[in-house]
C-alpha cells in the first residue's frame, strides 16, 4: 500500500492518508496518485472484509 494507514477500533475502520504526498502519474497519465491500496486488501484483523482505495488528483 502507498500512503494508506488503516486502524480498526471495535467496529470502526479509520483510514489515514497524507494528502501532501505524491506518487507520480497514474498508468493512464490522466491523474496523479496520492494514495492507493494497490488493489483489494484485507482490513486489519478481518481477513474476510476487503477494501480497494485510490486517492488522486486530475
């Protein structure tokens, strides 16, 4: 994962992303990547629950 921090407290999932980060252009070149799970990932402590996250600018 790039710039994604996930934390589970009880039944609440908290996701932290530093919006000042920049990982360059996407593969299409149309957007700039700020954060990504790089596909579907399991939630910490909950292997059956998945998340797919992309944060970007155009």
